[in-house]
């Protein structure tokens, strides 16, 4: 989702800040650009509804990245949550993703005002059965529902429509930077300031609860399948017994995956990501040097322009004195 300074600090070559995007990418990544002499990072993070990775894996990656940029004094100007307006309903995975987003950020009012809730894919509302009016109604529903966007909006989060244009994107980013303050997320504070392990953070405990609930559900399913298999064998229904056995194997594999995710949550995520940390530090240093060089060239150009202006003024004054 940039060490670095906050937007209202004096403009220096090291001035950097970051804006976080909570989106649907499959890994944490960032891009950067210059905005009024500042190096701004746009940090793209996966949501916990990522289908190809476990919630524990995603949480470890996001927590690592956010804690490391915070340690390097890269301050967040804000965080942007993206939601497709074309989604017919708020799915279970989307609700889970939104819940984890809230836990990672924290629910303090000073955090909420740095959160942007942005809807996307408005240009796709021209498909059959869709219209802008449908999008507006869905947006209203997001805001009316307390468990969705309602409470965050009430606490100061702002709502935008991203319309696939550079102008709408820059409006969101520039409005966050214009707040002239920074935000520290709960996950950053708990890991860096309070030195908590990932499993002891609010986000880690939330994932732990989800895993425990999932394991209970899978154990119940296994018990039910075992009973059904026994009955099928008693009825000499080999075909049904084979299908139920296949389902039991799938459910057991899910239970093993949940147990692994639970163990992974308790593993120190610092050790396996030393190389990633070094790469991140190197990337940030290179980008800082790039903006420093750009600012140096800009200042040189400005100085040369001012020098030429002063020389012209001196020549004009000399000419006037000669005429007198």
C-alpha cells in the first residue's frame, strides 16, 4: 500500500508517503510516482478472499509488508478499499474480506477518516440487466448496511466512484494526501510498537477464530460422512459408498490444510522473509534516489532560469543607464 515523511513536512528529497489499496491482486506489490515533489507509493495488497492462497498466507504477507514500511518510516496517507459495483450481492468471502480489512486498520475515528471506500467497474453497468440506477442502489445499500460500509462511513470514511480514468484515481489519491496527516494501522502498531507476534495481533486472533470454526465444521462433516458410508456399506451400495469416501477424503484434506494454516500463523514471519525484506529495502532506496535526482535536476533548472533572468535584468538596467 513509502524513510519518508508525511505530506505536511518540508519538501525534501527523502519525502515519501504511501497510499494502500486493498484489492484482489494475489501478492503485495507497489508502484510509485512523483506528486508535487513527493515520492508517492501505491501499495497493492490481496484480499483475504484470494482463492489461490490461504487466509494465513495472505495475512502474513500483508502484515510483513505493512510492518516493514512502517519500521522504515514510510507513512501511510490512507488506505483504499475497492469493491466491484457489478457484484450482485455481498458474498460470504467478500464479507470475510471486509471484516479482516476493518481489523487490520482498526476502528478508531482518526483511522476511519483515512479510509476511502471506492466502487469500481461502473463502465460495466451498460450490460443487459444493469444500469447506473442499479449501481446507485447497490452503493446506497453498502452505505445503509452497518456491517458493510455504514459504520465506517459514519466514522468518517469517504466514498468515491473509480471510473477507470486517471482523473478519478488522482482525485482519490490527492484527497488523501490533502489530509496532511498520516495514519498508523492497528496491525502496524501491534507488530512494530507493541512487539506482538502475528498470532497475538487482532488480525491474527480473527484468523485463528475462523480456522477453529472451520475445523469444527469439517470434523462434523467427517463424522456425518463416516455414518453415511457405514450405512451405504450395510445397504451394499458400493457406488454411493465410493462417492462418500471421495467426499470424506476431500474434507479430510481441507481439515489438514486448516491445521497447517493454524500452525503457520504461529511461525515467526520474520525469518522466512529476510530476502524479501532486503529486496523491499533495495527497491525503496532506488526509488528514493530516483526522486532525489529528479528533484536535483528540477532545482538546477530552476536555478539556471533564475540566473538567466537576473542576467537579463542586469543588462536591461545597464542599457537604461547608458541611455541616461
